[in-house]
């Protein structure tokens, strides 16, 4: 498999784990050699309802018996409309809403920007340091992390600007970040030319760092003052991962547009933009769409995944799971200084542990992080790193995972940390 992959697949497509999947069920995965793994990655936050949730699989199969594709732009169909109605009802805020369905998170972000520009008649977009919004050229322009995403593929689109994100490590407070944004208005991004400010309510690739609620509230006020639209990029944080349908709900802020993908469809490729109806209708007919956008099988799967989250109480489950994860990580990290957990953070079950070389300097330790992930894999636990320096381990275990499986994974994590630290001796 490795030889065939190397011969057939582009080198730029990386894989975190050198194993090949054979079968998966809920929060467990088996490779082609029969080895079992506990999945704390969930396909990068896609499987809040677990691998092959029975409702999701049954709904997809039932839809396949009717039709698998017509293109909504040619012959529309019910599952697209039903899902749009559901998303409009779930999104925060009392204003009427409408939804566009597409295929990938990056496509959703690009369309959100396009809609914002059409609605405001302005070109500018402001994103934040550490934010991740996709790998297309426009979304890379907004993504605030160079390696490995942006190396050697510029130039990037104009009228994309970057503001500072609050960082305890770098001594950047919320006031500093807001001041930086206001200075950006003075130096590079005239507010009257800015269509949108886009932010992840919890940084994904940037380190699973929640946006302080007071910052979200100030961004809302700034957008209102200048006629700028606020876009919440919920591609990774949405659909129950933080204990609410959308992470932005924790702040009480209602964005103008929300981008969604990943766990919306329980493993099927589907994404979208939800927004105020007056904003979403800024584009003329034919200005939005895509051949595969809102695929009927994926829509059916999404409706089933949302139903599962509702019926199985997975929002409350996420909150409880997050408390368990943070408590266990704090317990593990407190047992021995060499473990060097500089921070345990997150919202709900969107949690990360950050490693440093020492507590005095808090220097990021990407090497230790890599060793922890490698030792976890040897012991049967799938983990993934994140953060600007690659020194944090993030947890995206399915919300449907049993307490026993979660605890087994946490015990493996602790053993992996011990083994990784022991290598330094």
C-alpha cells in the first residue's frame, strides 16, 4: 500500500498516520493488518456522530435508492430544501435566514466572501493570525499560517488583511488585538472598503484556542459601526463539538454569515453558508451553486446526523466530555513536571493540550508533541497536532464514544506522554 501510494498519489498530500483503514465503528478503527485504534481525530473533526452512525448510514442508503445526483441547479430536490430549513432554524439569531449548500469547507468560505462582497459592494476581508480557512488561493490568503499550507504558492489575492489574535504566550490581550484591528483600519484597510471580518470562534489549525467572548462582542460592535459583515467560520467547531450547535453561541454574538462543513453530514462531503436572508439574497440567480453542491445523499446523511445529535443529547454529552477531558489532562499533567503541559484549553469537547520545553520560557516543544503522537499510535490511539508551532495535541473524539473507550484512550495518551518524555533521559 505504501509503495502504491508513493507511486500514484501526489507528494503534497500528507497523511498523519502510516496505516491504512479497513473498517471503523463509532470511535474505533481497524487497519488492513487487523490492528485496532481508538480514534481521537474523527477525520479532522468530521465524525461528531462517530464512524458509520446507523442513522446516517441508513439515511444515505435510502436516498441512494431514489437518486444520487441531478445537480440542484438543474433539477432541484427535497433533501436540499429540508436541510436548508433545518440549518436556518438552528443558526443563532431571530432574523430570517437562508442557506447555500456546497461541497467543502473552503468552498463555503469562498462563497461567504463572495456573498459579503455582493451584499456590501466592498472588496476587503479581514482575518486573524492563526486562523485557518482552507487551501484554495483565496482561502489561503485568509489563512494565517504559512507552513505547510502557503509555502511557494503565492501571490495571494489582494484586499485580504490580517489582524492580531489574542495570545497569552505572546502577551497580546483582547484590548491589544482590538487596537491592532483599529490600527489596520488606519494603515491598510479603510473600513468603508471592508466587506467582512471572518474569524473562527475556536481556532482549529491555530491551536484550539477559543476567541475570548468579549472580543467576539467587540467585533460585532465594530462591524455594526462600519457596516461590515461578521462571518463565523464554524467548519471545525460546529455541530455540537463545543456543547452548542455553533461555537459562536457561547459568546452571545449573532454573526451575519456562518460557514459550516465537517461534522454536519456525519462523514459525507457537504458544506454550506447560513446567513441573514437579505445578505444571502445579494447574488443574482446563477451566481451561487456548484455541480455537486448539496448532493442529495449527503443532505440525507446530514439530516440524519442532526437528528442523532438531537435525539442522543450530544450537545450535553459534548459539555460533559469536555469537562472529563480537561480534568484528566490536568491530572496527568500535574503528576510530573517533565510532562510539560503548558496549557489545557478549549470549549466543550474541542480540547487541546500544549507542550513546552520548560515552564519558565514556555518555548513550544513540537518534537515532544510528535513523539507523544507517535507513541500513542504504537499503543493504538490516533492523535493529531495543531497550533502555530505544532506543539499542541487536539482531541476530536466522536461525541458518541462510550466512557470506557474515552478512558482507554486517555490511559494510552498518558502512557504515550510518559514514553515520549522518557526518551529524553
